[in-house]
């Protein structure tokens, strides 16, 4: 039986190592450590796991990191962890923020992230929070559902209205496959992408406040970096990438007030070789910058 570490292949691993350029004795903050794929490589380069602080909101990920013998762990969302570390006056030479959903989360039917296998409508990254996908789907008004699908799923208003109306007519909805079939009845499949993909993305983003967390966390990052510290951020859809791109642009193009120098002028994407071995890397984009404030 494969371990979560074996199931989850970290995306853009070599590219992350290249832009972070870890050196022996440097400190590292991984705000989305997951199952330690990136962290293990960085720790190997810096030479001491005590120099690494690993954060994850998923209790299963924290448990697996403990099994790896890692000790400096924070079970929290990356915004709360960033703010607490800032209050403590901690700073780091490298920070990684990988915004992807891990393979163990996607592949475990009981987590409810995917409609490939039937499971409860859950989608919580932090299983201790009360608000689930089922509650959002079954309690939200048709108007609110449509707005979520437009804003976070990037569907057209017309399409989102159709999906939201079908959801309301078929409630209560309790499983992932049930919801996917309702959406497919409204939007017949056209091409490789399942018609429910965008709606599932929208619900997941809303449940976990992913964009809000990201926007606020980015503002804290400069205060967590040492001079010449590097930050790397991996996004998986255009909404995230747009926020990251604009933030790094604003903080690197403000003249004497600039805090960052861009390491990546354009986002780094997966090579064809990586895509063969890790198809989930196909939408990943890596952006990185260095702190130029003294």
C-alpha cells in the first residue's frame, strides 16, 4: 500500500529548488507543507529540519509529517499561521506557498473533493471547520450559488444560472457524484473536461475561502522574509495566478519603495517530461521573487 508521500508527487519540484536556491544553514517556511514533498528536498539542502517551519490546515497532513520525524509543525491555515509568525517576529530565508490540493485529498473519496469517486459533499481542507460543501449547496440561495459559480468557477452568468437553478430543484444533494450528474444534465459533456469541473472548483474555493486567504497572506509575506529572502508561489488556476501576479508586480515596480525583485518575469510551468509522470501539474504556475529591502 502506498504512503501519502508516495501518492503525492510535488509539482515543479526542481523549479522550486532552482528559484529558492536553498543554502546550508538557511531557514525555510512552508505554508502549505502537505505531505512534505517540497519540504524534504529543501530540508536536505539546508541540512537541519529544525530550520524548517511547516504549516498545514489538514490534520492528516500534519500527522504524516510527524511520522516523517519533522517536529516544527503548525496545524493552521496559512493566513493564521503567517500572522502568528509575524507577531512572534519570526523571519525566514525562504517561503513556499503551494496552493494546490494534494493527491491524497483528491483521491480519498471521503474528503469529497472529486467526483471521480462518489463521496460526501465535504471539500474542507481543515476538517475541524463546520461549514461543508453540502451545507453551501443545500442552504445557499439560487442567486448566491450562481454568483459563487461565476466568481470562483469562471462560468458565464447564463451557465451559472442554469446550474444554480438545477441545484435548487434537486436539493437535498449529499454526494459528489449526485451533484456532478445534476450539472451534467444541464451541461452535456463537450470535450475532455467534465462539465462539473468549474462548479466543483468554485464550491471548494468558497468553502475554504481560498482567494481571501491568499490575498491577505500575500500582504504579510514581505514582513516574514529576511533581506535577500526568496518567496515562491505555485498557483493552479487563473484566479489565484492573477492575484499573485498583480501583487508581485505592485511590490516590485514601486521605485524606491519596491520590496521585491522578480526572479520569474513569466510564470514557470511544468516540462513535458513532468506532465507525463504527474498530469496534475499541467495547470501549475510558479512565480518567485527576492526581498530587496534591507
